[in-house]
């Protein structure tokens, strides 16, 4: 048995010296070290060796196996391949893995149109001195309704018109997904007074809001708003009108057609709708589109926050970011913003 092992080693090493590439190395390995190779067959004959000779034969088996494996590694390295790889050795030029790929890469992605418009709006208002304030999307009805002067019997508070997390019939202050970013102005004023500060306050607060609206060309159950609040001594409706007109012309161009229509909101008095003439389709004439609401902050809102309404005045406005994006880029249907159709997104 030992003579057989010696013969296998001698012949195998001689054949290994004659290998010239990866394929012949793999064939040699299969012949001598593979599962059906000669060394494996010799190991199977160990059961027929006399008991007293088995230790010596077993030792020699391991020696031959180690000898052939080490010789294979050395030969593979000499041929320029991996010392431990299987079938990757080559006598040809090595592959430079740091070289740039030859296949043309796909175009780089970019921010979604909603996020881009949101950032553009914040930048426009920042040039007017507005800072950014953020608020939680999960609110309580005290900040979403009560402190915004929306009484318990108001139809806007009905469960069918809001996404309540808690049952409003069982919880005194139920939580809900905020239906408007106006909640942020309450949080900002409360924090200011809690820290011992006083106005002026000049902030915008962009973010998501939620209402169970039926989805159509101009409505969605989740959309984005940007809320504005300015509080100081002697703020008037003229300041609000000037701010909004300056914003529209800065963002849409000097020829932007805009108007304010009298309206009503519980948290502003007087109140107005802010409209703009927009061409949503190239084959249709421009038409008036409501971008949002605005007005002078109602004294009851100041009182609910702990601010003296006799000493301070202010205005607030809230715009739908999707509506502004549709007007800026002539998008006829709000659903196009959320369908993730690459053909549409590549145009913006």
C-alpha cells in the first residue's frame, strides 16, 4: 500500500510539472485529488490493510495528500493564477479590476419633483426672512383643532373627514394624523412663550398632511403643504398681500396673474383664498386655480397660545405644494406625481 502511494506521488508530481494552464491544472486536480481521483481510491483500500500497518499507511496517505496540495498551489502561483482558486489561473494577462467598466452606465437619479419644489419654496421664503419650523405628523386634536379656534361642533372635526388614531368619542384628547400644517404655528408660539421669548416670529413649515379625500385629478388622501406665519407688532393685511405677491412673482415670474378672494377660516380673520391663473394643459387656456388660504391670525388663536392679542398681530398662509408644482410645471393631474412613471419623472 505504501509502495502504491509512493508511485501515485511520483507520477502525479511529474505530470503536474508538465501542466501549462488553468484547464490542465483542473484536470490534474480531478485525477489525483478529486472525489473520484486516485488518492481517494487509495484511501478506500485502507480497510484492507492489516491492523498493525494502518497507522503507517494512514500517515503516508496524509503526507502524499499534503504534498500534492502544496505542489498544486505552487504550480498555480507559478502560472500567474490564484494560489487557492479553482479554475481561475491563467498564463495570459491579468484582469485589472480597478479599470472603469466598458458598459454605458444609467443616468444618475435626482430628487422627486415634490421634494424639489418644497426646497425651492423654502428658499424663496428664506430670502424674505422666514425660517423653517418642523412639526410632528401625529398630532392631537387640541393643536389640530381647538387651539386653531375650531370648536367641537365644527363639521371639519368629524371622524369621517379625518384620520383619527384614537376614538374621539372615548378619548378626551384623541390623536390623529394632522390635517393641516397650521398645527406647527401653534407649537412654535407655545415653545416661544415657554422659553420666555416674545415675537417677532417669522417661519414657514413644509410637510405632509392627511385627509380622507377621494383621489382625483386635484385631490389625494396624503399631500404636502407649506404653512407660513408672521407675528409682530403692527402686522397688517397689506403685509400679507405684499408677501404673497412677492412670492408668486419670485417663483412663477413677473407676469404671474394672482388674486385674493374673500373667504372664511376659523383661525384667521379676515380670511382669503389665494388664486393664480395657471395653464395646466398646453391645448387649454390658463384658468384660475386655488393655491391655498391665508388671512390675519384670529385673536382667539393668540389667546389660546398665551399671547396677548392686543399687543401682537400676525398673518398666516397655507399652500398645497402639489398645486404649486402642477402650476409651475403644467402638470394636469396630481396622481402623476405619485405613480412613479419613469417616462413622466424624466421630463421634470
